[in-house]
C-alpha cells in the first residue's frame, strides 16, 4: 500500500494508549493520527479525522465502547474499520461488539505484533473488495473465512475458550475445501484436525460434541435457525457432529459463491 493506514486509538488508560501509539508509530505503513480517552472524544475524532481504523476499548468513562459503536452506526460519517481491544473476554460482550460492527475482538493483554497483523489484514481485505476484480474478491473472501466462521459461532453460542471451538473451525474449513471428507469424518476429518492441533481424533470428536451441546443447552435455538435462514431445529433437537459441520460449511460455501459470482 502506497499510503499509510491512519489510526485513531480510543482507550481510557493513558499508559496503554501511549504504548499503543508509540509502537504503531514504529511501523512504516501505519500512522496514529489521534488518541481519545472515551467514546465521545473518539466519535469527534472519527468525524474530523476520518481514520481508516479505530482501536476501541469497551469499558471507558462517559461514552463506553458500545455507545461509540451505536453512535457510529447512527451517523452518516464514513465508517472506519473497528478492532475492539478489551480486558473482558465474556462471550456476550464479544457477540454484541461484533453485532455492532467490530471486525476483530482482541482480549488484553495481546501481542502488539498480532494487532499490527490484524490492522494490515483489514486493510488488505478492504482494498481487495474495492478493486472490483473477481480474483481479488475471491482472495478477500478466503482471507475473511475465519472471521465469518467466528461470527456464526458467536451467534450460535459456542464460546471461543473451549477446545471444541477451535476443532469445529478447522472442521468447517476442511469441509469447505473438500466436501467429500464429511463422509469420512472418523477416518479422515477427525484425524486431520488432530494432526493440525496436536491431539487425538477421539479428543477432537468429544470436544466438538461438547461445543454443540453447549450451544444447544443454552437455548439459542432461534439464533441457530436464524443463521441457517430456516427453522431446522426445535427445542430438544440436537444434530450430530457431521450434520452440524456440514450445515455451516454449506452455508459458508454458498456465501462464497455469491461473493465470487
């Protein structure tokens, strides 16, 4: 990218704000153009500075991060890409932030190098979509697959901290890449995930089963049906591992085809 990515930091901790600013300023392709201590100041900066990316804390005085996102959604100003950086890793907070438009949710403490990678990834995806080139759109769709899987899991109610979350994500990606592997779930899919994650196939199977049970035990049947667009399940229903993986993979494959069409 020829121009620098402009960044506004919205963070109430002055020490952390300074550390983030100083580190990001060492990157040749990034430029911190403003720092705010609460959501109200942050909205004013977005309005006047029009940054590419906002790094947003959630718990702040006056206007918190959620209020910032709600205000941004109601406004007519150009929308920056949002990365939430918060000490709170609760599932409800993550889901609400993503529903309000955050592209990434990073739990403190995080690696600054990872933060830089997330910023660059967002800008690469945005640039690819804006070209209108079919190949670039396909590349962007591929890069955002993890993000799209994450959004579905959060809506369904699969928490990110359990092992089954990671194994399910790998399973969905493998089935999207090779649909036939779902018919060889015990012989190829579970062992393949086990190899990637350095565990055993039986542990993969149990962890995925547990993740599905967590989602259905929390009673989010409406959210699950909303993801798939039809009323597939009612209370008391519970899909097999293979059925659940296949449904999510099929949904994402169809979305990917629509993007590349």
